[in-house]
C-alpha cells in the first residue's frame, strides 16, 4: 500500500529555502523510494513572491504569514528558514511545536538562545524538533553526536565552524593581502554577507558551538557562557609570522569538559601547519570529537551554501517521513543541566604574542622582565625591522602558562609608552 505524502510548509525562500525546493524537485523519485512515501510541499511563505529564485514556485500555494503554515490541514512538518533568534522565526517555531507539528530548522541562533525552551515544548507536545542543518551544513555532525556517539562520554569538541573566516584566513596566507582586502573579495564571491559581522566576529561559530556543546555534554544551550573573539584584528603580519613559526591561524570553536566544568570559546588560534586541522582550507568546515571509547574522530565537508545546507534539511525531512525522530538533544530536555563554567584563566596553554613597539634599546629586556614577573617563560623570539623612526614587531611564543598569568602580563605591556599598537595574544593549540 502506498503511504500518503508527507506534507510540509516552508517559511523562508532565500538561498537555503530555494535549495530545499530544488532538492525536493530534482530528487523527488529518489527521495520517495528511500522514504517509502513522497515529500510534498503544501505551501511556502516568503516576503517577495515575484523574485526569481531559480526554481519553479508557481505550483505551490503561498501564505503571507508564516504562522498560517501551522494551520494547513494535514500538515506534517514546518521548515523554518527565516533566520534570527527572535521575531517571526521564534514565533513560528513555538506555534508549530504547540500544535504538535514537527519543526525542521537551520537556525543556529534560535537554538543557541532558545534551544532548551523549544526542546521542552517539543517533548511536552510530542513533536519532533530537528536541526541537522543548523551546524556545519553538509556535515552530519548532529546525527553523529546524537546517535553515532551515543555510547560515549564526550571529553572535548573543537573545529572550524565558519567557512567565511576560514576562507579569509586561507586567502590572507596564500596571497599576503590584508584582512580588509580579502573580506571585500569574499563579499564579491558570495562567501561573506554584505554585513559580515556575525561571521568575522565569531558569533556564527559561537552559535554552532553552543548547539554542539549541548549535544556533547548534556547541557542547556547558553550563548552567554561562551567567550567569543573574531578575526578582524588578525593582520597579514600575524599570518606571516605564524607561517615562519610553522603554524597557520584558524578560527576555532573549542569546548572542553574538565572535572565536570565546561569551557567554551571561539577564538583565532595557531595550529601546526602540518596538522589535520591545519590542512582544512577555504570554505570547508571540520569538527573533531573526542570520546572516551571512540577516541578522536573527524567530520569534514562544506559547512555552508545552498546545496549542503539544503541537503541537511531534506535529510531531516526524510527521517520524519520514515517515522524516525529522537529527543532533540539526545536526552530528555528537563535533564539538560546548566553548565558549570570552567575558568578560562586556569587553562594551561602555549601562546603567540605580537607586539608593535618603538625601536629603543632595552625594549626586549623590559618585556622579558614583565613576563618573568608573571611566571611566563619565553620559548622563541622573532624581531623584524630596525629603524629608530618606525615601529618594529616583536613576536614571542611561550612555554605552557596559565592564561590568567599571560593575560595580566600583556595587560601591563599594553600600558608601556613604547607600545604602538594593542598587543595581539593568540592561543597555540596542538590537538
């Protein structure tokens, strides 16, 4: 007996929304065969009906208000691709779940800020909440954490979670161009938004890390618990110095469990140039997971774009059409605990420090004295340039040191009269 179609409503027809329609149209027979029933678009909703999106939308019913999708007869799932943590996206998510309708979303901001409340609501109403497309696009990292690694205690998760930043840093290294110049190029190529703030300041990656941490550690998504630093302050000189030292600079999301305390941070770090994570270039993403039985594993692929993200949305729809879904965060939402935050200042790490100073006798001795007074031991020193009339760069790498100690040392250095720019301090990670 042929099963009835699985009927969906789609809110938001931007790059990803149009991509979902394209996948469902192009691979309709394949999806029906693998699902056991066709997936049918009952209605769509977007602000502009006449815009050319590269797919035929004339065959679908339109609604003007996203909330109207939840009122459609026999609707099985609502796909929220509006974006944003508040406003119509949140209203639609809550309305769908309250009606017991399955919700599929690619909205990491919504989950980072309201994921716990939405998961509780979904479980109360017996509705599915699916979000494979919210993190790392074409990499099935949500399914991997929630299902494939369900038998493991996760110790740490880290990775490259934003393709825009990885592209910019890759281009800066390969071409020697400035951050501002490469950013403009990324915008022209469509890798960066007209307003790139969420990407380059680390917010997008932090939203994703927040969701991954909830799945990995059984904690409530809490965006405010993350320390977030972007890449806009990284200079071409930093890229060059890192290369000379045998490193590449990558924007990393890192979450660790240490004695039941969780540290979560998004920040640019130096990684060995010949390491696995150092080899992830351009717009690609990579997520490393460390479990107590599986050890360290890697998932890599395209983290954004219409194709990969739409593919992840449709994968969720296929699961739902098959009658399969599990708890949003892998455990009952009410058991998700508020994370006990670890003090980042207690972390031991090696660091890269770039100082731009007046070229005066005794400068390095003054800097060394400050580091000595704060228990910071120097591993290597690079000094480039020699001109009393121009600032020069001094680059120092440290032996393992408490972050709090080197941060205090850098704070004291920043107040020196010889300092011409704000010191740049980056963690060195060797995973």
